[in-house]
C-alpha cells in the first residue's frame, strides 16, 4: 500500500515537472525561447518558433503570416523577416518599417532608415544613424542608453560600458539589467 502511494506521487511529480515551460536563465528571449515538448519516443526536445515558406503562404509557429508574399519572403534572424513590401517580427507586420533599408542589429534590436526597433516595436526617440548594440540587452545612440528597448533615465551614453551578466556602468552609476543599483 505504502509503495503504491509513493509510486503514484512520483508519477504525479514527473508529470508536473515534465510539462513545464523551459526558459534559460528564467528569461523569455527570442534567441533562447524554447518550449519543452515530447518527441514520438517520449523523450524531451525543444521547440523554437520559426518561419516556414510554403508554395503560396508564409507561416510562423503554425500561424499564417497575413499579407506576406511567399515568392519574395526572406527570413532574417532573431524573429525578423521581410518581403518586397513589408517587415515582420515573429509573424506580425511591423507598421511603417522600410523593407529596403531594414537590418537586424542583434539582441532583439533592428533599424531602418527612419526608426529603431526592439522585438518589432519602435523605440520612440531613438536615433537610427548612431544606434549601436552593446550586448546583454544594452544599446545606445547619440543621446541615450537603452536596456531591452527601454531608455535608461540618467545614463551617460559617452561613458557607458557593459560589464557582462546584466551589469553595466557609466561615469556616475552602476546598472543591473537596466536599473541603477549604485554609484
């Protein structure tokens, strides 16, 4: 009787933990977005959402990309793609983005002639001409510093440097994951 209860509890726990979603470092990021799935043999495998170009349609993660032109569709990287007329992020059209000048910069950032984007969303006020990705989610332009697309208030772009593992500093402050944590 006691061994039957223990076996039942072990099975229940294995079901609970095997169906959980896995994100490295506990973060959701396009480069490391993974969903744990089971293969035909019951083993674990990871699913990375991606674009698929069919004969006439384009799909992202099993959903049709509305308005996409399959014959001119180009998969870029980090969830970005474009066709003759539009730019897309994870299957959604980026309103106002210029397909002719669009380029992916890294860490979720991209730009065209007029704007800078983070994960497909326009970064208000960012200067595309001098925009530079620094790494670890940080970037800067002529006037501001950004973390994952959000402006870091008070950060000095001229002295800002990334230290690694989410840490960064400028002349006056130290930052962790975009938040000021000390001097």
